[in-house]
């Protein structure tokens, strides 16, 4: 496991409404797994698209983390390729496509039974270094 924050929406075992996904580092990539449950449906029996996007967002953001940088999602574009149903065991791979300074361009794919069901491209940005002395001097 990459990180184990108990209440994390993506992986936290103590978050009753979370994804309960599992994410591991594979070199500089991240691999994730998740099982679709009834609490994740949009249309009857089918995974809600927003849940798929959250699954991708989690692993793609962890790519920065495994590379030693904390970054935040700035943009996420997801193509949903096929419906996914309750009980499906999803597998994901996320990786760094390129980096420009504080900008991390990341890709991700989700497969179910070997079939591509979603793919994404996104931009993560690491926060600018803060000058703590300047921040303190403005606080009166």
C-alpha cells in the first residue's frame, strides 16, 4: 500500500462511503484495484461515471506521491469507453507522461477482464514553495 490514511475516500478502510481501492507502487507507476459495489451505481447495476473518475484521480495523484512530490489535481479528462457492472474487479495503471517544472502530466487506464473501460489524462501541480517569513510578516 502506498499510503494508509484511514478515512481516505480512495483507499481508507474506515470510510464507509469510500472506494476501498488498493494502490501499490510499481516503479514510478501506480497500480490500483477496486471492486464495484451496489453503493457505487448510477443507472441500475452500472458504475456511476463519477466513481470511475475518482478511482482514476486517486491513482494518478499517487504517481506524484511515489515520485516524492505532493501535488493537487488541476485538470482531469476521462474517456469512459464501456459500462462497468456491480461485482466487476477493476484494474488500473497510472504513470507520468511528462513533467514541466511544477506541472505533472499523468495518464491512467482502467481495465475490466482485460478490456479497456476508461482512460484519462490529467495535470497535477505541486504547490509553490512558500516563504514562511513573508507569510508571518503579513499576519498582524
